[in-house]
């Protein structure tokens, strides 16, 4: 979400509407962001479909179930807390939807309580339409 409260997947300045898929994907990332800002591991986990793959530090890990993913998310939130991160935000760099798949790239900024940037990074997300919900299937963290 940008400083003006937009995800980048909203209707454009000319008033052109967004598709149902774009709306659902924007909501998915708003929920994902809220999970980080509330340090709510369950809310973050709810954004993923299983199995899910996360690539970071040139290593990939496949999570087979929610319990395994929750353990990883809780460790991540503990690390963010240790770094003093109190707020996360993102800018949509790009998004592409094709049928039941989508690719979204976000630039993240995570800040301390005094507004200082603690972490800045880019994540690429592979989404799938799981039933009637868009879910994260893979994350590649740069």
C-alpha cells in the first residue's frame, strides 16, 4: 500500500473499474499487510494456500501445512520485533493476472516506531485462484 492508502490495484484516474480478480488480490494483500502490522501470524498464514514455497537467501522451503508455515511466520515476526519494526508498508511494482494465476511484485518498507526505515526489500508473489479465493502459493524474497 502506498502512502496515500492505495495498493496500486485500484481504478485508475480516469475512473476505469478494476476486475473482480484485481479487487480480490488487492484485498488479499491488505489482509497480508494487516497481519504484519498487527504481528498476527494466523492472519498472515491465512493468505497462503498449501503447499506454499518461500525462497529467500537463495534457498527455497516448501511448507506442507499451516502448522509448519505458522512456525516460520512466528519466527519472522520475532525477528522483526527484535529489529524494532513496528510498521510495514508496500508499493505495487507490477501485477499480471492470467486466468487462475497472478504474479505480483511488491517493494516493502519496514519501519521502527520513530519512522526510520529498518528494512527495504522486494518480494515476488505467485498467486493462484484456490476455489473462489486468491491465495499466495509462492514468495521469492530478494
